C-alpha cells in the first residue's frame, strides 16, 4: 500500500518532467535570452515548432516566411485568415485566444510559444512548463513593437525590421496622394457599433499614411484612443470623405445590414457619394501585422484614388 501511495505521489512530478523533456531547447542546442512582458526567457536559437496564441502572431509568422505548428483561433472553429492564403493549412488549432487548450499545445511538442500578456497572463506559468514562452504586453496599439519582439524570439528580427521599414516607406508614398481627404473607420460588433481611433491597428496604418481623420474619430476626450462607441442615432459621426466599414462575425454582419439599410446611414455624405466601402474585418481589425497593414494600404489606394 505504501508503495502505491509513493508511486501516486510521484506522478505529478513525472508528468512535469515529461513536459520539460518535450522541449528541445531545454535539453540541448544553442539558446538566446529574450526580454519580454513577463521577464526573460531562454529560447532556441532557431525555433522549429512554434505555437502562437494571438492573431497578430499569425501575420508575423507568415510575413517572416514561417508556419506555426499550432495557433489559437479568434473564435471557436473559426477558419484561419483568408488573406494569409494557404500558409496555415497545416497549422493545428489550440483553443481560442482566451480559452487555450493546454493539452493540444503540449501534444504539438512546441519549442517556442508566442502569446500576449493582455489576453493570456493567467496561462503563462503553465505554458512556460511546456516550452519557452515569450509574451508581448498589449495588442493593437503596440503592433510594430510586438512584431519586432516576436521576430526576435523567432531569430528573424533583422528581416522584421526590413519589412517594417518597407511598409512605412510605402505608407508615406500611398498616403501622399490623399492628404486632402478625411477617412472614417467603422466596425460593427454583435451588440454595438464602433468608430476606430488613431491608436487602433487600422487607425495607425491610416496615420502612417498621413491621411486625415474626422475630428470626432481622433477621440481627444478619451484615454483609450483605440475606438469609441456609436449608435444608429449618432451615426453621423461616422461620416467623412470616405468610410471604410467591416463586421466582426455573423451576428455583427446582420447588425451591419440593418444599419446600412436604414435611412440614417444612407443620409451620410460618403454613402450618398458612393464612397462607403465594406472591407475585410480579418485584415482591417484582426490582422494586426505587416502583411495586413500592406493590404490596408492596397484598399486605401484602390478606393481613394478615384476621389482625387
């Protein structure tokens, strides 16, 4: 009986040891130390099996020519972003952004996990026992810093800096044609309507291009300048020379259809002029990376060129 009890007591320790053994970088091979939102972590010099836990990191991996073995989804059973093409065809789902499947992550035997403190701080200790884990601090507003930090963990920081520099140069080139226009960004959520400000991902891209925004969408009175809320009654605040709008999910798409089919939306100057454009939410809102940013510039160039 004592032997059985002793064996039972050892099981958790053996399981923990097994977790550590599944991480190649903890056993052998060169490592690098990366400073991040949760401290410092030794990561493999060249990670081979990476799991990512936020949508920006999908964009990062593909932008750098890499493929994660596993990734968290924005919503359960949601497909990978179409704008990234077939690059994620072999990537396995490991739960959602805020409800991770730790068993699925462990089964993939990752040698690096990339996540975000903003969404997954509660999981950090458990994730770190599976593989070296690097967390960025926030999402959206710090997307460029996040891109460089994730790239550093992946051993591709120089390439990331090159991509970021090329994007910023192109943003200035594209936007130089449209400095006389004002652009509005609107997103339909399942239970609310939002106008996106200068510290949202898409707002930063428009700002990098130097294209002006309506005064109300600068959110001067708010500490959080990512987005402000709209209602059907004050939808006039969404007006501009051009309106770019999207919907997050099927329920939001129904709300969008109801609002955009109504008289208040149709009374917007941009709508009357035919300058309201329904754009891809995966790119404008969820992409949060250099490839998505480039596609936002494509949309701006395509839709705004006829207006000048």
